[in-house]
C-alpha cells in the first residue's frame, strides 16, 4: 500500500516544473505526510481524552485540520468531493493561508521543545512547489489513503520513508550529504552501545539516521518502564543541521520512527565558539558523519583551537569538546585524516590520541558511500584518557560495492562481533600507541597480515592538500609581513 502510493505520488510530481529531482519529491511528500501524521496523532489524543472524560484541545484550529481542508468527509465517513478544494483555490489556500498559519506556531508555541514549535519551524523552511491544484489534489488523495495508526503501519511507513531518503542520496551529490548507509550506522550504534538515560548527539544530523537508529536500538531493550520511554522521547536525542531541507527531512524521519517532538536544531554547528562550551553543554554519546571536503570561512575557523578550512576537522574538534569525560563517540571521516601531513591533520591526531582513547578504527571499502569517490574510516573513541592501543579492522565484503550491491548488515557482523574482544586475525590487528611516531602521529591503515595497503589518494585530494598547505603558507607569510 505505502510503496505503491509513494510511486504514484512521484509520478504526479514529475509533471510539475518546480519538482525536478528526488530531493523535490521527498520534500513535497514530507510536508503532506507530516500533516497527515499530525491529524492521526491529534485524533488518537482526542480519543484518549474522551475515554478519560476530558475535553481535548486541538493544536490546529478547525479550518487548518487535515479533515477539513485536505480530505473532508460526509457524516458516514466517505470522502466529500464537493467540499474538497481543488485547482487554483487549493493552491491559493495552501500558499496564502495554510503555510503562514502553520509557520506562526513558532510564535504561539509554549517553547522550542514542543511539537507545535517543530510545526512552525518546518513550515517556515518549506514552500509548496506544486503549482497545479489538480496535481496537488491527486497527491493529497494518495496521502489520505495511507493509514499509520498501528505500530506495524508506522514501522512500514518509516521503512519506506528511509528508502526515499536513500533514493534521494543516490540521485545526486547534494542528496548524498543526507544519507549514511543504515547498516554502517547500525554497526556504529552497536559498538558505541548507548544506554537509556544517556544523552545522544549528532552535530551534523542530515536525515537523522544516527538518531533514528539509536532510538530503535534503545526502544528494543527489554523491560523498559514508562519513565524510560518518556526519557527516550524528551531527554535523550539532540541533533543540529544547517541545511533547511535536511532539517525538515530529519525531523519527519524521527517523527515517523516514533519520536513525537524531535529536538533538532536548525543551526550552523560550526558557528559555535568552543570556548563557550560548559559542562552542562556536553553529551554522553556522539554519533556522526560530518560533511567533508567543504571549506569554512575564516571567521568560523576562529572558533576552534586548530584552525583549518576543512569542515570535517572542525566538526571533529567540536565533537571532542562536546563529549563528557567518559563519553563515547563513533565518527566517520576521510581515511586521509590518518596520514595527511598538513599541520591541522597532525595536530588533531596528536590531540585525539592525548585526550581520548582511540580504541577502534574501522576501515571502510571503496563504494561504502554510494556516489562518493573517497574512502572513509570510522573512529571510535572515549574521552578522558589517552590512547594506549588501537584495534584496526579492515572491512572486506568480498565484492565491489555499488548501487546494485550496497553494504548490508551481514557485511558488518564479523566486525561487530570481533570488536567486543578486539581479537586479531587476517583482517584485524592492534597498534600500540607507543609505536606511533611522535611528531607525525601517523595512524594509517597498514594491515600487517597483507591485504590492502594504504589507499592512494586521488589527484583531487592531493591537489586539495597542496592548496591547503599553500593557504597556510600564505597566512604565515602575511603574519610575518605584518610584524615587519
């Protein structure tokens, strides 16, 4: 039911000049799904209140409820097509009345950690791109036919929504920024092993895959109490995201997975000055795949002790600072971070080894991230004690990874099992921190049992490092000239 509806919706949206990519299809489907979900949530709450003999105060005023403007019905429950707006009337209502009203919740909500405030934020970031009211009416009809009142229905819908996010990531470079392979995320969550009552943070949350998988991992724990469930809903997850579409999709993704009022913050994480981070601003667990390859402005770099234009290196500093003593992290980063000779890379490796226990490095094969030409590693570390030894695991699925052969949970099963004991074998080995050469602090993946050697960098990556070194040299020369 859900799969066919999503296909039909995409087919309708392809007729729209303003909807040209998978990103557009996901965005437009998201806001309608969200309002349909909100209607179901309100009906459930109203039914619960009636059973308790209470009057339910609806969040939305009557003209803006799904059952009034989107899918009016006769008293017998059948669709009332005569009362349903369509054509230009429907588009004008959505653009000029519905969206402004919903955006107004940012002013009317009780506070930022409420579903009302999330409604306001979402509809402040979005706009309706469907210009044909007849196409919009057809899409609304498909969404209205969906039912997700039961847990099984919600699970199926969240699974298909994840598939839409994956397709969006496969469709292009920008979409790929929002999608990390879910098998890799699940393996990272298992290794970090968050506990109920701990706080979990993703500073570059994209479509919120890490937070969704961590929620599913914790919700599956046996013997959870009502207080545990309230903790998971309100006091566990925090995410930040800079881009408006990713923020909306991440919010929707968490809601469909069962987090009613996600604590996602629309902000540029790197604009925060690390000197201002206090004990109350830290987290127990960080799970993240920060964007890499980007360049940040000089004024943003001033917020960090190790100044660099490389976005991923700034995020790594932010993550370490935001962890509590004893806090644990799993972070995806380019594998060249382990061997680059520029000042920022060397200094960050030194600080990481000195301030954290880098206990595990997972070396991911080419093709792990579809559409990305770079190789990556996952760093697992605990803050508060220096590194004594690091266990490496070289992931080798035994096939080339790609769109038709993506990474799966089975590929990572051995890694997760061996990581608990850090056993050595053909694909795993241990390096003592005492054997890491001071000065360079190189941590390259070199399998002593053979296997793949250190990956050669692409010409583009080499050029990027040369440009970074040139920029550092220019800064140094400028400083010298300023002192003369």
